[in-house]
């Protein structure tokens, strides 16, 4: 696939009489993070519900409580570091 992305769903997501089509797409660039993917068949509609679950890792850190903001170079530097805007 272009841009290194791969389709997760490879089975039809809509069925009408004798026609089955894959019309829903979920693309991912790291197949190693995919936990599961599937389509949920439902008799109410001819359109299946699709979903995927990916593995994630969340880094938990100690909260840094800021009671008031300081609008000077030091305060701006600390704020941008906390929210990950190191390019400002």
C-alpha cells in the first residue's frame, strides 16, 4: 500500500442479495499493534459494523501541578516542555 499503510479488513462489509462488497476501510501503518479486527454481522442492516483493537502503551508519570502561570521566558519554556512542544 502507499505510504506504508495496510488495510485491516479484507472481507465484505456489505451484502445485498448475491452481491458482497468491501466498502469500509481501516488502514494502519504498524500491523504489529493490531490486537484484533472483525466485522459484526447484524440482520437489521445489510451493512456490517467493523472495528479493530490495537495494542497501546501509556506512559504514566507523576503529575506536575502548576498553580499559576508565569508569562515569562522560564514559564513558557516549562509549559511547552510539559505539553511536548519543544519546537516553540
